C-alpha cells in the first residue's frame, strides 16, 4: 500500500485570519478555519492509499513519518515554511510533491525544492498523479485546468483534527467575475465562476455537522457574484438548517446589497458575518485598481444596510495605491470610524505574482524584492509608492493600526454594531449564545477574547462595555464573541516585536488629534 503524508504548513507569520493567539494564551494549537485543501486532496486519493494529514498550525510536522511520499500544499503566506519543510524531508531522502495556490501562481519559486510540482486545480489530474505515485514513476510536473466542481469529492474530514478548528469549510464555487488589478483569484481560478452542484454542497454540510461544527466558512471568493444561482443555493441551505444549529461566514462584494431579496435570503440561510473588500474610500484609487463594484454607491450606507439586516462585516482595507497621498491614513481612519465595522484587515498594496498589477509594477521598475509578498499584512509592501516614501507608508500604517485598534476606537465601532445589528431584520432573531453547547476550542477562543482585559486598563474597560452591551442584546452575543476573538488575534499579530511595537494601550483617543497622527 502506498502511503502519503499530506502537510498544510504553518503560516510564516500570524495573520488576521489565523488562530495563533490560542497557543499564545496557553491553549493547544488551533485554527480559525479548517483546512479544506488537504482534506479535499486526501479525498481524491484512491482507496488503496494510506493517507495521513498534518495541519502544522494544530500539531507539529513529524519529520520521521514513514510515508512513501510527502505532499505539501500552501499559499504565499506559507511560502518560507513550505520550502523549509520540503528541504528537510528531501535532506532525509523523502520524495516531495508540492502543489496548491502558491505552486500554481509562482511555480519557479518552488521548482528547486520538490521532486514533483503540481500546478492548477487537481480534480481532473489527481487520478494520473496518484497512479504514477503508486508506480513510483511520477512526472516532474502536472498541470491542471479548471474542472467542473461536480468532480470535487466529499472532503476527508475523518482524517482532520476537527476538534482544533473553530469553523468548518465548504466551497460552493471557484472564480470571480470582477477584474481587481491586485487580485490573483482570477489568475488562478478564472473569471468565469463555476458552481458545485447544490446536492454536493448539502452533503458536505451534513458531514461538517456530523463532525461537530456549528459554524462554517463558505470558502468562495465572491459568494453572491451570480445572484440567481446564489438564491437557489441559499434556499436549499435555509431548508437544510431548519433543524440544524449551523451558521455561516463568507466573502461577498458590496454590490450584493443592491438586491434586498438576496440579503434577506442570506440572513434566512444563517449567514451572520461577511468579509467585504472595502479597500479604500478614495474614488480615484478604486478606479485605478479596477474595483468598479465599489463605485457609485455609499460604502458606509451599504455596510450599515448589511448590519441592520443581521450580518456583521469584516472589512478589507488597503493603502498605497498610486492615488493615495500622505493624507490617505486620516481618510481611511475617518471612514472606518463612520462604520459599524469593528475589524479591518489593513495592509499595504501588494503586487502578487501573475496579477496585472505585478506586470505593471515590473514594467514601471517599481517592484521591491526580498520582503513579504502576502496581501493584507500591514508591515510590508513590494511596491515603491509614487506619492510617499516607504518610511511614510510604514509610519502611516503603524499609526493607522494603532488608531483603529486602540480600545476606545474599537469600542466605538463595536457598540455601533451591537446597537444597529438586526434592527431591520426580516425574520426571527438568532438565539442567544449557549455556553453549554460550546466545543472546547470555542471555549478556549472565548477565553482568549476575555484575556483582552489583561492587556491594560483601557482594554478592560472596553471589554466590559462591549460585553455588557451584548448581554443586553442577547442575539448579538455569538457574533460579538467571535469578533472579540478576531480582535485578540489582531492584537497578537500587531504586538509581535519582529513587526513593530505598537503600544496600543497607550495610543491616544481617536479624536481629531488621531487624524493628525494617522496622517504622519
């Protein structure tokens, strides 16, 4: 029997969407979202293969594993760890196969670190790959296209550490119809969105529910892009969850708010939190990057509409566009403080390989090399700004992070969220959080969120006011607990000394003086 050890490496650094704060608070390792990629690849393997999975954010890599083949998957944010793991296994004489998004977008960066390189999506080529591995005669490389998602199997969650993931994951589509210049999704998954059969989605939800999950991430780059199909899927999910306690988190574009029926159906299907790529209130920067779906609307009003229907929002925020001057930090701060968005994933504009932005920046001679290349990280950019120095960019980002995540500013946005959440909801409000129904990892996440009180007196006062407001409005307690964990994760990320020393507890109150500080 051919044996496979399939590894999802730890990230090279904490991110807004990670779970590193769990281990930092003394709990066992865990992740915010279960790794769908490794569970899906395991399901593509023939039944006569012996498959073992390792999510390194949960448990350490076993470099003495006796498997015949080592398979490694990962994103650009895992690049350094992918390479380190691959090199160590090869040093020990183990053959290594690398695939996943980073291998597909930047194959040349990994070619010298593996025996077999897999680029593209795996469903149509998995049979050939595993047959060649069984025979011990794989090719140097395999190249997948864009298959029908009907070919995507039910993930092997039975092989995964589900007890250490807060959210399950199911993918209902791949691809995005928009043309944002900085985004690598359309380069990897295409502009024509492909949809998984609804019956398959429901089967995956059954499996997640059976493994104990009560919240799932709908791992689509733009869940609401094709509204007619989305409504059909939402109706099926709403029917499925009538007697199941499952809630959902996903990613949408802000233009979805133009369809009131769609938003009502999202709420009825149990969608409670969405990530929206706000990017910037600077209209010229939105035009520059091709973010047309964010134009000709009031971003603040549309976000408020989601919250009032009963969907909280996490916002993506980018600085460093060519049309961003030194005043962009104050502009972003003022925008954020006018919204009910507590958590923003702030980062400098990044030119990812294979994107139109990367090609343009290379052509203009403004590409910087040797640093981090991941989107939505606040401490690095690989683009030489047109309108400010790199020192101004980094200082401005630091001040903006300090301002947005200072206890008083975060509290202000949280209280606005709680006050307005669900006040125009069509249908019954969510049930209050049942502490007795929480899994161990959810209890530990709650404790990590409560530990925010130990950061300082200002954080303690903020926690008491926010949680007190949530208790008075019980239908918000579950979402507030999740957001407070996200805040704890963001603070853990910012407080790492190898980025900078933010000293958030001592940040000035978010008054006009902060606008001036954010514009430094």
